[in-house]
């Protein structure tokens, strides 16, 4: 949260566009189920687009990173004062990164100097599911972890889902 506030303070803002939550155990969006509950454990996923309006070498662009926000409902540390039952609520979230796009904000205005050109070596140091989402902040002086969950590491992502539920 502090890092997001610092970025916003420098004028680097993003919008997190959330779709309705779904439950599931899938590792791909086309496999999502409507609910996933086992015993007293469950989780929901919210398909999300992280949108950033930015400038790429003089071209205004809309970077969108698609992710699944995983909400594992967990019991709060202590029961509320007026009840002996522990209630559950969403107290954490994790992201599983899928893919990204970087189209010009006004594609009908193409012309010399009005297209986005990224060299393969610009994205090579970054993992595919969130390469643009790490490349862009790096250009602005921010560091983004290289070990985030993503669809390029299916075994690790499957282990995450297994541990979540």
C-alpha cells in the first residue's frame, strides 16, 4: 500500500477494473467454476485489469495487465466482542498474472512517431505474464519483484492454489 501511495504521489496512477468475483480452482480463466468450498475453507477470484495511461516515447498508450485477484476468506485473529462465533471475511489477496496489452490510446491517429515500438531486449529481463507491468515502472525508477505468481509457472501456480484451498 505504501508503495502504491508513493507512486500516486509522483503522478503514476493506475485503475484496477474489477469484474464480478467467481469461485474456482482453475489456473486459466476459461476453467473457472462458480464456487470452490472444501470443508470450512473457500476462496473466490476476481478477474482484474490493472490500467495505466502512460507515455511511451511520445505516444500516449493504455497499458493493461490482466490478473486474477485471489481472495482466500480467512477467520479474523479474534472473535468479534458480541459473539462467540468466528466470522470469516476477505482479509488478504494474492495476484496471479495472466497477460498484458499496450495499445496506443488513440489508434486512429497513427503516423510517423505515433506507434509503439518495443525491442525484444526491452522486455527480455521480465517474465511474460507481467513483462509490461515490470518494464514500465522500471523506466520510471521503480523496482517490481520478479517472483510474482503467473501463468508462465504452472507448477508453482498450481501449488499456490492447492495451498490456498
